[in-house]
């Protein structure tokens, strides 16, 4: 069974576990099938189950990213005046080997794997990294005493020291059922389990990978599995949860919903479940829909509860949400079910009482949670498919052969290389597929074979369609089976029914008039057994199911499922046909079909030769309205009209003129405007391999075809003259290279690969390619802040001072944003969750999510002090958009960052190197990527000691990465033959923690997390940069400083030091020619929008890799840019007059007399907020 992120799990009445993929049509038997199970509960990553031996098992899907757990212990030493630092400690000191706090004794030999499913990955080694900086050899850190603040430098008063030892263990039991180890205390679990449910992976800001596993024992007790997470998939121990009665069954949703049923027929609801207390606080009893029929089974989702009562009626609970987990009332639904199960997106599955078939609830949407109707899943099992394949293994060219007929076929196959003609080939095949009676052979032989049929002697002839004779397609029809049975009782076995096979018509096919022209292929009809007949003899009856779990099955409205179509024997016939037909026969059929199509085309065109060619010669006009933003005083919107005129000449050539008067924003008109602009520039089709890709703050994708003069040293084209066109889809990050490989990452960390198409989204017709367009979805969060001020009487309340910010606001506090009036980013988005408190804020919150400060705005912290008079809380809500574009999903690992090696002519035959960071911080390397297969084949995990957030690979396989703590590392020995490289070399960071790195041919640039200009101070304490303006508050969380790595040589690839280039930079991209492009905010001369301007570093040469100045593009709304595909060589020499001309361009910063090599004239790309601030601009 392939590891998939979208599987439906089910258990039949014999205890066998099957899975059904959303892209498949057959139930696949789960590996390790010797175990028999009673119930299973699945999520995307794994499946838990209770076997018939009453033991609990877990099935972890295989993945390219291993499950690793880091064991650590500290070695402590104290300084002795005689022998120096030694292992002899004072009696009041901590253990020689202890944990970080020093309270727990942890010698190296005390660590053992928690279960047989773990294995050690390596031996113990010393961690030589401390706070992002490398330590001295040995990894020691020093302090005055235990405990204290440790430093990596030894001082005169350093009396104690310690170092950290690390060892990794790996979970090895994947793609098989791993038994959960039993408790050491046998008395803790007196009875086996009866039911089990897994959920809670989306509890409000739950740590990524954490699960809530609940179980019910035979004695009616409820148990909770502690510490189940990604790094510990087995959990640690079972905890008993008190209940008001004896429980029978339990169901846990993905968020904080937990329901259980009692023996008395009531339901109990767990309240108080949150990230700090996943076990909840108390139970609330919910009465059944009717007193005489109690609740037998219950299943919960995000905001729905379904139940089955003892009379097998299905009920839907109204009014369920996180604030009211008990709901309000019951609604009876149509149908009778043995059980129901709620999966992802609140989709519902059930097992019917009538035939124990798995049913899917159709029509479930966020606005219609109860759905519309039940529909049975009619997929067969893989075992059925194999049996059907064996029963049809004698099928050749659409026929079931007897032994005599197989001999005839073999004789034909042996001589198929000497086929005289296409018509003779078809006739020979038709005759070979028929019994002797049908083929016009000896009458005695035909009578013998016709009167002694066997079960395998089912004949399904392939009709000949040569020019000499054929059967019209209208009489048979492709896929027109099964038809009426044959009227000849002796032509079929008594127990089997024949499909509509007219043997007389097939026998007389060669006698038809040669003037009859056939317009269908030779395989336009297969005579096959009906589904019911074949199942009766070749397979078992339809499976009887006992349990179903959809917690790992993601079904959206845009996904087309193949679960509800009966798989007839035609599919198996076609599969066997492709295996039995020889290449010579295939070539003959292709030649025949091509001749027939050519003849039909000639005949159809001949009848219309006298008609005049249809050429449109009229003028086509579309009109509309729009508003232009006037970016000079007075700043205001100006209403204009727009009209698009297209003229087609007599020669068929079209010309387009855009008259701008006025336009109203509509998607269709916007697509029309974009297509017209592209056509006027003769830009059609997919982007070139050299294209520059960029993303807006809304996730829209744009590309620009670079001119050869874009990177010219003498007269570069200003980047504000670049033309950007939109590509369908929605992404947060995009990366490309000059060999045409393009990857993207969505806001929900889903990886996407470019399919070489164009268009999609609201582009249609000629503006979009017919192939390579796929459905794409994305999920993002909308954030607002709840603000409160302390009052001496009432404490913290929502009543602030008149000068305070709104009590519900955005991050700046300048715009009011309440839960009720906050809408999704655009009409294309829809809410998929309720509002919840976001605990992943910078600085950390308290247990309720509050952050405290002295006043608005200030530095917020999670612990309340006496000086804190205000507080705020971060709220989030998820929304989802569904669109389409030339992007194909790369499952199953979610990514945070991706980097593709810039292409070079010398590496055209090599695999394309791609490095990525998963959403959990793992470093990955994608294998076997080529321009023909841009998605690659698999992931290679690169072992690291800490999680990472950014990675970049240069043109010569130099890999740099930024860790989560802001430190930067260089990966050595990376090559095409060794894609994972060698060891990581830490590099000393700039003054601030880093967040992004980009590597070109020889240059390395990084962006840190600091706002404003760095603290590079001179003797009087002023900033050495020529501008020290404050950063606009609304953008400060995204901005940082741009740094360049100096001293990089082939012998010393790590470099020597960092040099500051500019402040207020959001993103950086270094191309294959070391060209530097950034996304920056409040650029000099950019008034249109307040953040997100594409800037190009000019004057970049081999002797001046840092460049000289900035060139500014169209400002406003850009979020990401990548130039790693633009590898067009240009002249690199810079003439003095050209340099002077570029430095005198208006809109750029003017250098002073004190500028130096380390601080070029245009090192800052921002101006003071008060100078030219556009207060009417649209903010991101």
C-alpha cells in the first residue's frame, strides 16, 4: 500500500483491513494482513486499530522524512585548583551526567529505546553549537556556578562548565502494524479495549504532529494516551479519565470535540479541551433523540455530530461548535446505518444495514453540513481484481480462448511478422478469435465445439473494420455492453449469459461490399461478461464491511471520485489485450486507423471546397470602467473608461488596441485586459526558462520575460519598464532555474510543481493551455488582535482610553477588526474554521494567550508584571480558496522553503538539485529531477541537529541554510554524485538573527529579522548609515537588513565576514549570474503602495559583487521574487560615463562625501515615513 495522505480505511467482517485512495478504484488490502482487527481510527499520518487479540496497534505510513527523536544529556564539571576541570563535583552540585536542569540523573548508559520499534541512528557525540555560534573544540560552555548563564568563552571566574551530548533514535516500524507496548504495571489496565478514536491534531495551536488518542475498555472506562506526537508516535502511557457512567464508544474530532456513548443510551461531551489540557475538564450529558431508542454510535468532526440510535436511525446534531460542543437539537436523516464516521472537511461515511456496503454522504459543504443523500461505494477489492485478471488471462484481442483457439492464436502470432496487408491482418485476428463455426471452418468441428462448451470458452470477437468489410459503429457502439443475450441456446454455456455478440454478422464481415467505408477503429467493441456474471464465477460477492474510518481521507468538491462507477470486465479485457497483442499487430492497426482517418478527412473537405474561407473582418469592441491612482499631489483616485478593440484583417492577422477610459473590476474583464496586453506584446504560451517569477501579497503569480539588456552593465533596462503577466494558481513562495524547473509552496505548506502550462484561474479560452491545468487549493489564516487595558476597579477590560487603539484591531491598531465584521481576503476565499486563539506569537503568551506591555504599542511579553497596564491576544481563523492553474501537487511532505540549483550549460545532462525545508524544520533533498520529470521521484532526508527555516543552493552545489534560532550553516561536499553532501559547518552570524539566505554563482546574501538599520555605531553613537529613519510600523514584522558574505573562495567556501548592504529588505534572490533582486518597503520614489517593491541591484560585477546602487520597479504589493532562472550572459564591464549616468538617475538616493566601500550611496532603500507617505494607499 503506497503511503498516501488521502485514504479511506475500512474493516470487513473477517477482520481484514482495506484502504481506498481518493485517486483509486479498488480497495487495497493493508500490509501485514495476518492480523485481524475489530476497529480502526485513521488520520493522515497514521492509523490506530484494535485487533482481535484486544491489543492496540498503530500503522505509520512510510515517508522520505524519518521519525527521529533526539536524546540529550549534559556532562558537568567543576574547576579544581590542583588538576583544573574534572569530574569531581561538590556534594551540593548536580549530577555529573544530568538533564538541562541538573535535577535528573542521566548517564549515557541509562538511555534505551522505548520499544522494539526504535533503533539507534548513531552513537553519542558532542554538540559544538551554542546559540547559533560554534564553540571551541570539545563543545564546553562556561559559567560561574550551577545553575547560571553559560557562555562559550572561558573567563577567569569560570568555575564550572558543561557540554551537551546528543544521540538520535529512529522509528523503524513503518508500513506495518506496530504493537503498542504494554504498561509495565499490569494492574493499570485490568481489561482490554473495545473502541478507539484518534483526533485532536488541530486543537487550537496544538504543537505540529500532536494527536489525541482516546479508548474505551470493556468495563466502560475511558482512557487517554499521553504524549502522542510526531517524534513519539506510540505515546508514553495510558491515563484513566473518570466518566459519569460506563462508556461504550467514543469519537474524537480534529479540533476540541469529543463525544462518547453510555450503556444507558445517552451521550457525554467532554468540555474544556485546549492546548494546555488536551484531556479536558468535565463531562456534560446529552439526551438521545428518543428515550426508547438510545444512542448506539456517535461520530464528530469539526463542527458536526452524527449519531446512530439502537433502531439504526441516523441523526444529525444541530448547533455544534467549539463554543457549544453539546449542540442544540437532533435532526433525523434518511437511511439506516450500522455506524457512521465523520472525516476530514466534515465528510461523512457509513455502513448500511441492508447490505453492509460503505456509503458516502454526498453534498456535504460548509454551508450544508448535513449533506443531501447517501451513495454506495461500489469499488472492488484488489484481490477481486487479481482474480478477474486471472479469469481473463486468456483474453487476446478481446477474446476468451479455449485450448484449441489458443493454438490457433499462437500460430497466428508466430507468423505475424509476415502479415501481407492491413486487411489480412484484421481478418486473421477476427478469424483467430472465433470458434471454428464462427470463422467459417469445418462444419463438423464447429458443431463439436459448439455443443461442448466450457466455462472458459466464452467468445468475445473483435470485429474487423478493414476497407474490404466492416460492421458499422452505429450497430455496436463503443461501450454498448452488455446488450441482449444471444438467441442461439447452443452458442453459450447454460449457466452463463452471453453479451450481444452477433456471430453471423462477424462471420459475414468479409463478404460486405468494398465500398462500405468504416470510420471507427478495429477495437470499437468488446464482447465481455457482465459484472454480475463475472463476479459470480471469478470472484466473491461484494464485501461485507464492519467498520469504516475517514479521518485520513480528504474529499473536496473539486475532486472527482471514481468510487461510484462499476468496473466492468472491459477494463480487465483492455489490460489483458495490451499484454497479448504483438507489436507487429499494433503497428498494423495503427496504420489502418491512420489511413481511415486520412480518407475521412479528405472526403469531408472535398464537399466544402467551393465555400469561401471564413475570415472575420469586423471590429470587435469590449468596453468597461476602472480607476487610476494618481501617485502625485493631489493623491486621489481618478475615474477612467477603458475599451478594447480587436481587428482581424483579410489575412487572418489580428491587431489589438486598448483605449483606457474606465473599467469596473471583474475577473472576466481582468482576464481580457491581461490577455490583450500580452497579445499586444506578442507574448503567448508558457513562460520561458529565463523568466523572472514573482508573487504578490495576495498570492497571485506573475512572470516577466527578461530582456537581454536587463543585466547589462552599461545601459540596463529600468525594472519599472518590465511587463508582468499573471499565471493561474495561488502560492506563497516560488523558485525556478534556467532549465525550466519551477516549484512553488502554498500558504498551507503544500508543494507544487509547474506543469509547463499557462493560464488557469479566471483565464480561459486561448489565454489558457488545454493541458497541464489542475485543481489547486490553499489555506491561510486571517489574524486580528483583542486589546485590553487595566482598570483599577475592574481589572483588564475592553474599555480603553480615548487615545487607545481599537479594542479589536489589526496588528497596527489603526484599523478596527472585529470577529463579526472581519471577512476573508477576497470572495474567492471561504471560512473553514472558527476563530481561535493563536499561541504561536513572538515573545510567547500566557496560558490564555495574552501578551502584556506597559502601553500601546510596546514590546510584548508573556509574563505579567506590575508595570503592565495593557495586554493583547492574537486570534486566527482559517480560510480556504479553490482555483486551478498549471501546478501539480507534490505529496506528501509539507514544505516551508525550497531552493533549486541555478542551471548551467555544463549540467544539462545532470539531475537538477533541489533542497527544501519541511514545515517541521527537516532538511530534504529531492532526487531524480529533470526538465522532463520536474517533480522528481523521492525525498532524501539530510540529518541535522536542529530545525531549519531557509535553505539555498548555489550554481556550484554550495548549500547554505538558516536554522530556526537564526544561525547560518554551510553544507560541504555536495555534488551530483553525493547530493546530500557532508557535514554542516556553522558560520558566525551578523549582529541579528537571520531569516533567509540566497546563494548565486559565488555570492551569498542573507536577510536578518531586525527592523530598521543595524546598530553600526560610530564614536558619538549615531548610525553610520546616512539615513536612520524609523520603519513604518505596519511593515516592521517583515523587514530586515541585507548582508553580503565576504571572503568566499574555492579553498574557503564558508567566507570570512558579513558586510551590511541595505536595510528594510523583505526578501532577496540571487541569480545564476550573481544578480541581486530584493523585495523592499517604502522605496524612494515609490508612492503607489506602502510595502512590497521589486528592487534590482545594479553595478554587480565580478570585482564588485555587492553592486553599486538600486533600481526600483513597480512598487506595491509584491511579496516574493526569484531571478534564479535568468542565466543570460551580458557584458560585465561598466563604463565610467555609464556609471555616472546611472548615479544621476532621478528617484535614487544621492551619495554624500563620506560614503565608503562598505556603505555605497544607495545602501538604504527606504525614506522617512513622513516624506511622501501615501496615506490613501492600500496596505498589505
